[in-house]
C-alpha cells in the first residue's frame, strides 16, 4: 500500500468568466468543484495507473465532509484525521478571453496540538502496512515547518521510501530528514538555493549538494523542457517531445505518482524517469487536474529520450 499525505487539502472551485473585470458583478455558471490538494492528485493518478493508495491528512467542517464523500464516490481509500476548524476553499477565476487565471487561496484551518497527535497516531499505525509514503503540499497553520522532517524520521525507522514534494522552509527542513526523493521544479530549487537558477548545470550543482546532504534522489521537473534525475552516482536527463498542452496544473503531482508506481513495481532508474515524465505530460494534455489516460502514457513512453550525463 502506498500512503499519500495531504495536510492542507481544499475544495477547489473554478469559475469560467469571460472578460473578467474587477469591481464588476458577473453572472456565472455553477463553479466546477473538486477535492483538491497535491496528495489527493497523486492518489487519483495512482488509481488510474491501477495502484490503490491510502489518503491521510486533516479534514474539518462541512468542506471536510464534502471532500470525504467525494473521495468515497471516487473509490479512494482514506483515513483522515478530523479537526474542529473548517477545511479551506480555493477559488480560481478562469478568463479564456484574456488567458488569465485569478486565484484566491485560503490559508486554511489551524491544527491543534491534540489533532496533530491524533494524526501521528494514525500515521504510525498505517506506516506498519505501507510500502511507500508520499507527502505533498503546504502545511496548515499550527504545524511547525519541521513537521515533514519529523514524519520523515518516522518513515526512515521503518525503512520505507519517503517522497517529499513541498517548497520553502518546509522543504529546507524536510531535506534535513534525508527523504528518499524530493521533486522541486526550477522555481522551488531556485528558492532553496536563494538565487535564480537558469542553467541546467547550475541546477544540477544544487541538486548534487542536496544529494550530499543525504537525499537519495532529486527529481527536478522542468515543465515543457522535461526533467532530470540527480543522484550521488548518476545524473539522468529526460528529453520530451512537444505535446498539445491543455492544462498543466497537477503535472508535478502526476509525475510523483508515476515515479512511485515505478519504484513500487521495481522499474530501473531510466524507466522510472521515463514513466514519471509520461505521467506529467499525460496530465498536461487533459483539462482535469490529476487525470491521466493509460493509453496516452503508453504512447508517450516511446517518445521520451533518457540520457546519462
Ligand atoms: P510542477 O507542476 O511541479 O511545477 P512541472 O510543471 O515541471 O511540475 O511538470 C512536471 C512534468 O510534467 C514535467 O517534467 C513534464 O514531464 C510534464 N509537463 C509539464 N508541463 C508540460 C508541458 N507544458 N509540456 C510537456 N510536458 C509537460
């Protein structure tokens, strides 16, 4: 069983408003409502790949109940920790006329000490049955930035691979826990380095330093430019073809799902990177977030070129 951890999930609502103007009222169709959160995207893609996973994290209030029901309807396994405060809502206004996307992202609930302890209890129990753990996204208020580092240590004690996909301070501290894999994009790696990284060589240099700190794999995603897998002993580069992009949101999460699937099924490094890229690309070709079609993945796999640097 693969476990995904989504500590600050959200109901994502998107409205299509052509010619969106601030300071004006707009009559709109009902918004498209989805159970959002990076870990939930990972779980959804894993399911499409035929791999069941268990979703953990915090859910509260009516929004929390809605997400729980939605996941149930989608046949996803879950064991969320119930909290007092309301799970957040995130709003996106998509204006196709102007190709803009305006977002309102709530900070989300505050998690109490007691709720954190209850989560850790569930996490420790489920850990015993897990083969791989994936923690994705930002932390809710109430959890200290070292929280991922804390759970990384628990996972390491069980000798299970831990994937960490986060940014900022929680990534910096998370790296100190020596996760099995991190997946920064160019912006996240630059933020970590404290300077804008433009060239591949600069990015690889930072990734190698991270590996020397104890992270086994740095999966560096480069959007339309493919990806790199950096390890202490190996550096692989994935060159990808141009694809018809519809919506790349969630491509990083889909990439993580592809990587987890590959590790879980004993693929070698090159094939794992190929599969990870194919999943990210397949997601970018769909309107829905965290959605891939296995037939398209199959086709893309043969078009990705992996080289050793
Ligand atoms: P994130 O969503 O975390 O920022 P990326 O945008 O780098 O991650 O996307 C992850 C992977 O998805 C990329 O490495 C690539 O394989 C694929 N992908 C994303 N955007 C595109 C795109 N515009 N064209 C082709 N592939 C893409």
